[in-house]
C-alpha cells in the first residue's frame, strides 16, 4: 500500500488483550481517536484460546476489573475463565471497541520530521497495510509468545510435549506419567488438574518460591494501601509458615525476599495455592529438581535420579517479540553530551531537558520487552511512545497504565 493510502489516526494501540482494551476504552471516554491492531482473530486471545479449562482469576474481582466498567456484583469473587471472557466481551460492546483483527505488526518507526509513528502490519491475506499516528501504545502484554526452553535432549523425547498454552485439561492423561516443567502459577495449577485426573504427576521446582493461599494474596494487595511493602511481606511470610509449615521437606525452598518484593524486582509472582500443596503433601504430586538431560522417555534429574514419562508439559512462561518490530529511538550522542554539560551550568533548566529525553535511555523497553524505567514512570517513553500492562503488575496495573496514558495524551492534545 502506498504511503498516501496509510490510515491515519491520533493513537495506534498494538495488542487487543485486556491492556489494549482498557487503553481503548479510556481513549474513547476522552473522545480521542485510535486504531487498535490485534494479530489474532479475536480480542483477549490468551483468555479465549490459550488457557486451560479450570483457570480462575487468582485475585479478587475488584483487583481485576478494567477502567470505567466494574465487574458485575452478581459475579463470584474469583471469576472463572468463561466469566472473565464474558466480562471482556461486555467491555468491548459497552465502549464500542472495533479492533482491526489479524493485523500482525511487522514494524513501527518514528519519523522525527513528520512527528508521526509509521506502523506496518500484515493481514491474513499477506497484504501489508500501513498506519500513521501521533502516539503509539504497546499493549502486547507480559504473556505474548510461548517460551520453549533449551534442554538437552528435549527434541528426542519419545512422548508428547506441549506448552501450557496448548494444555486444556488432564482427561487424556489418566494413568499416564506426566512431568510439568515450571513451578509458577500455571505449572502448579496444571499439576493439580493432572492429579485430579488420575495422572501420575511430577513437577520440576528449581528455584525458591513463595506459596500463599488465594485469600492471602488479595489481603496483601489491600494492606499495601496502608502499610509498607516490607511490613506486608513479613506478615505474608509469617502467615504462610503457619498455614504450610516447613516446605523444604517436600522439596520446596522459600526465597529470602518477600513475595511482593520478588514480584516488583524480578516479576516473579508468588504461587497462589488452589489445592496443589495438599496433593504434594499426600504424594499425589511428586516434586523433582532441575533436569540434566532427556533421552527417549527417560529424564535424568540433577539429584542423579532418572524417571520415565509419557508426556511433558512446559509451563515455562512467555517471551515478548516487541523488539523485533518496534524500532529503537536513537538520541544524538552529541546533543546528549550538550544536555549533560548544560545540566551543570543551569540545574533547573537542564534537568527538565534531561528528564524529557528519557534520562539517557534510547528505548522504553528492554531486551525482554519490559519497561526500562522504574515503576511509576514505566508507561511513558519518547516521542509519543507508551506501554500498557507491561510492568508485571497484573490486571490492576494494566488498568492504571491505561488511565495514565489516556490522560497524558489528552493533556498533550
């Protein structure tokens, strides 16, 4: 498509998950035109196509609702997948969100002369379409592309291998030996589901993890409004020890840092227990250390023991592909040196310049596709670039990002 045929708008949003939908709703509320591009054939594809059947929201609904439309009071405290999908569908209808589906963004670059973002996206018919806007919002989410880990001999495994995004339920694994790799919330919950389906279930737990009840997680978020993070973490650790006792005898170590500190620093969520611990305690789920190598149906572990499995489920998380299509915004190094020198001469004026140009960052997102700036300043970059729902703060973080972005754009306009 020729350049003069590019569709032009004020804001382009890339990603039609909860973050993108929340941003679209907030922009619509302020009468700011936008175009939303989504590579899948539906909005919220992770929830609609790539989650397992039994998944529920781990936090109480008040921490998961999107801006401007509360989750109905008739819904339970912890929504099922189907209930949350219905809420998202109602959200789209309520705000009249009309996404451009099957638009896989291939490049997004800023033209300094025109002061515009130029975005190219390929549709299902392989036609490349062009879009142009003053502002660009990256809302592709923390869970973008499935991460397949590198493990010696994984490709030689004779049984079935599937990523957690391909797992639906444990019915077909009855009486089979299944190894779950990954001890985050997905891995723990899939293990629980497999054990409930009479599968011989094992889970690899390599790193220390926090395990807390679901009610305790919501309580912690509420307490953070009134107490410091350290106080809340200390309280959660004490309560976890009272509920679960010494986890080391089951092969699980607790981290030295608290659950919310771990999430803020490293993006590692505490495991919200839905019944997995009880099955580990009774031996229905076997905890195993890291994997050394795989050969045929046999898996050798770091403790030197070897076990055979019929299937492996990789609950190994996601990676982000943002840097493949979002072009780096370069800062002229000479101009940057000039700003730095001016800062010494005129502190107030130069500080404004220094901050306005991203504090030396060339790019809003790091190599992993997550925000470089500290939380609180993470959502805004250079030249009208924003990111929504990328700060590892879950749905409540995405809601705050969407409101901040829409208000900021409104102020600029």
